[in-house]
């Protein structure tokens, strides 16, 4: 499969976009819940103020990426907080420096023939290298086993959250959140 295979590129773009949406929704959920708890406002009061069911606020605080930007913006407005959707034009699928290039070369040399590697790099301002190693084994005509090893934030870098921006908050200007540590997962998939 070549690097320019349109189906592969589409899958990669969808996967990266969905992963970033989940991360952003989770960070928003943590910040919003903290803001709500500090203010001592129950979920039902926020839901009533913006005209949604309480379950929507619960989903928002759990990091559900399916909660609409409109609901998020209105929930922020209840507290006088800013809701921003940001776009970083610098994001690319390129390797950023010689260090990342060496990492890719080592991974490819390590896994050998038959393994497919996927490398994902983080947005500007956040440092994370995610790696996925996948190998499929065909058994007979219809049976197949796929082995997958994934590591997120391989180098275990601290990705600090945004500082508290509400000027009336006692923690104004302090960073109170940090992103996920290194996470590894292993999977086997049997198809027949």
C-alpha cells in the first residue's frame, strides 16, 4: 500500500480528527466541571438556564464529543467564561525534526517485515507521540488474526492544560490540569 493511497489517507485523517475531538471534549469537560463545582451550581440549574435536559450537561461533563458547540457555548456563557474553537494551520502530518525522523527509523527497524507502523504527532503547543504497530496473519482462506500494539504519549511528556482564565477565581492564572500520561494498549482481533 503506497503512502498516497486515498483510502488510507482518508482513514488516517478521520482517525486523527476524531482522536483530537475526543481529547478536546475531555479537556473541556474537566475544565467545565471544575468551574461548575467551584461556583456551587448544580447541573439542573445550568440545564434549565440554557434550555436543555440535565442529561446533556452530564454528557458534557463526561467528555462526550457529541454535545454540540452551541450547548457548550451557552453553558460557558452561564459562568461568563469564553468558549473558543481554535484552528491551528501549522498542523501537518509531517515529521517535525530530526529526532522524530530517528524515532520513525528505529520503529521501522524494530518491527521488521510484515508490520505496519502509524505515527501520530500532536498539535503545536502540545507534545505527544502516539505509535501504533499492526500485523495481520492470514490463517487458511477465511480466518485472519490481527495483532495491534498502541502507545499514546510514548515519551510521557507533560501536556499542561490552559491556565484558569476567570479573573474572579482564586486560582486565576494557575494551571490546574495536565493531559494523559503514557498509555499502552494491546489487542488481538480474530476475523472469520
